[in-house]
C-alpha cells in the first residue's frame, strides 16, 4: 500500500513538473540567472558610489588647477612696480 502511494505521488509530481516545464535543467538555469543578476547588482552598488566620488574629486582638482593657472597668468601680466 505504501509503495503504491509513493509511486502515485512520484508520478503525479513528475507529470506536474513536466507540464510546468520545471526540469532539473530549468531549475539550474534559474539559479544561474539569479546568481548573475545578484552579482551584477552588487557590482553596480559598488561601482556607482566610487564613480560619483571620483567624478566629484576630479572636478574639484580641475577647478583648483584652473584657478592656479589664472592667478599665475595674472601675476605674469601685471606690471612690475619699481620703487
């Protein structure tokens, strides 16, 4: 009796999985997709703040350099005062 019940349950589970298209390969493909999606999300969460920080610091360095160039140019074009 137990064997018949177990066999019936196995048959029903196999037919349900076949109808739904859930085989072992599909399950593995789903896990691979989730793994790659999670890795992509983690990479984005690391990349975006670093990229924003580097962009902000690069702009501030560029601004300081331009200001220094302007001050130097003004100092070089200013007439010398002889006392």
